[in-house]
């Protein structure tokens, strides 16, 4: 008989979330789907190897019939209370103060993020579930908003394990659980019925999808979970993040696989650019310039977002724009004013493109973003009627490198070092949402920073100071930046530097920054002395 073994202490209140029935539910999900997840991750690695070898992604001829068939649509917001109007969505971690601030905001939807904005410590993961459990039941002090945002949960991606909960199979072998199944399963098991009975529903955001097969797996999980709890099929609604270079070529197929549970697609700009670097890193054509030059106006980014809007609206799905992560709290008022002006301009471009809503990373940004979309939408909850017939995006448009001249500066290298090291230092300390370099950074920006340095070194980029970026020069800049960084007694700079060297300066490219950080550093900090076993 399979069961879940808790490999960490039960903090106060954790038993509410880690109940025996809930862990039975998690074990059953692993019985059914863990093997398929392993197969999909293997397929990912094979596909990545092909792209690293020079094979560019293209639209799949074998699914052309799905793209050509104009008869099918997705469930969208029909019958999904609280998802009709998504003009501004707030995203952030699930610590109690962040939950309270999010629920008190004017956002239409709050994305409770257990992925990029959360460091997956045991306390953050299970404590976050407990905070959501309490918030959904009105048990968190300090929430005073009578018009709270609709809640959606972003679980971790397929590649991320949860090593504090072990799946023990029928043969007694122990395996780390899937972070995605743990996050989804605990939230759905505890909250689905309560949300439904209070006029909302179990809504999810699906990160890091690379193919329609991965979307199909999520749909099977949704069907299975609803059957297990006796919940009507189609009650779950999911928004898929388009944040990988392969997913942009399969947007229509992803919608098709999720169609009975699909609410829309979201354009994740920084993750998308990271995916371009990661998968096309060996091509000289895709050497990216300084991060500040990477804007949504680049041809490949405009093609990506235009096609997303047109695809969504053709199929009845909401199209949600990319995240703004500027810092609203800053001592330089002129700087803040300029940043807000730039954000308003960016959101106006999204509204003009046809997006039905947008993302922000701070409650203080919500009013400004709302004003832009209020002006564009008026009383309409969305602009699904804007089908964008002008959009004719081909593979060549999506891969258009115009404007990507590799202009790399010494300061650009130094900024990337500071962000990657500074972020990992905070992440190892349990903070996944970090103010750095005048922006609110999460894993996606740390990933683009370290991957750019790896790519610049590999392609022997010459900086604006005339020097070629080599591992030796990068080490020199690293040492100088470290010497200037302020330290606290509880910092984790030594570990952060070790991870940076392995993922940015090493010979081989690490698929994800967080994998070695989690496996070699974060997971070992938890005492196992109070571990308990629940049998499923």
C-alpha cells in the first residue's frame, strides 16, 4: 500500500493541512500520475537537446488540424464566478502579511504564487497552504475588503520536487513527491468545496508548460481530482502561462487540451526570454543584449504577444498580459514617477494589443494599472470580441532576432551578478520576492541574469569597455561586487556564490537555477526529528 511520509516537523497548525485524508489524496495522485510526469520530463530533456543542437522550434504539422478547426472553443469565464473580469491581476507569495495585503487590494484576481515568488522552504510551502486555508474561510486578521480579489493558485512546475513529503510505493521504495501535485492536491482537497459554496471556484495557474502533452496531463489530473471529490467536471478553471519557446508554438493545442477547464493564457515575458536563452543558447543569433534592452517592443516579443491575444480570442479564452515588477516604495520620488509613467505606457500597449487584463507584482501598482484598463475597457469585463484579424504570425516572426544586437556592457554584467547573487541569498533565507536594483525580482529574473552571463561567456562577447567576457573577468567582477555588498549575520552569500558559479560560470548549463539550490542547500536545513508517517 502506498503512502506519504512526512520528512519534516509539524509546525503549529500544519496538521490542519497535512491531515490523513489530504495525504491520502496526494498519495492517490502520485499513484496515478507520477510515472507520466517522469516521462514528460524525459521528453523535455530530449527536446532541449535537439534545440541545443541547432533545431529551431516550429509549429507541429501533426496538430495542424486542431489549429485549422474553427469550431471548438474553451470554457473560458462561462460558469466560473469571479473570473469574468480580470483586468488587473496581482501576484505574490503566500506569507500571511502578503495574503492580507493582496486580499485588501483592488485587484480583480490574486494569484497566490507557490512557484516563482516563493522560496520552497517547508514553512513557506505548508505555511502558505495554511494561510490560504484560513484566508478562504475569513480567518485571517486584518482583512477588511468587502470586494476581495478572486483567488487562483500557482503550483510549482513539473520539474520541482517536494523532498519534505516522500511517496512510498507498494514495494516500500521512497521518492520525493512532485511539488506540483502537492501544491495542487492540498489546495484542491481542502478548499474546492468551500470556494464553490461561497460563489467562487478552484482556479489554478499552470507554470512552465512546454507542450500540449503537458497540458493534457493537467487536464487528466483535473478530471481525476474532481471525480475523487464528487465535484462537477469543468468546475476547475486554469490559466496556462506561456513562458517557454516551445509552448508559444503550441498555444492553440494547449487551449485544446485544457478546453473544458481552460480560463485563458498569460504572457510571461521574463520566463519566455530565459527559455529563449536556455534552449537556443548555442546559437550566435540568440545572444541577448543587456537585460534593460529586453523590452516587449522587440519583434520576437511582439509576435509572441500578438499571437497569444489572437489565439485566445479566437477560442474564447482570456489573454492576460505580462507582469510589472517596479518598486512603488523608493526614496527617489522622481524615479518612482518615471517608472509609473513607463508602466502606464506598457499597460496601454497591452490594452491596445487586445489583452483582457494584466499582471502586477505589488498591491501599490494595482490602482495605476486599473486606471489604464478601465479607460480601455469601460464597463466591458473583457475584449474577447477583438479577434485581431490583422495578426498573421509565422514561425519566422516568433524567431525574429531583429533588434537583438548583442550590446553588452560592463554594468550590464555587474547588474546581472548583483541580481543573481542577491536573489539567491534571499531565496536561501526563505524569501522568494525580493527588492533588488529598483525592481521586485523573482526566480524568473534571477534565471535570465545568470543564463545571460553563461551565454555571454560562451560566445566570447566583447563588452563596451573593449574587454572580452571570460570566466576570469566574470570572477573579478564577482569579487568586486561581493566586496561592496552589505552583509547580515543570517545571510547566505557563500552558498549563493557557490550556486552562481555552478550555474553561470560552469562548463555545462544548469537547466534551472533553483534545482541545485534546493537539492544541495535548502532541503537539508529542516530537522527531521519530529517527522511523522501517514498511511494512505
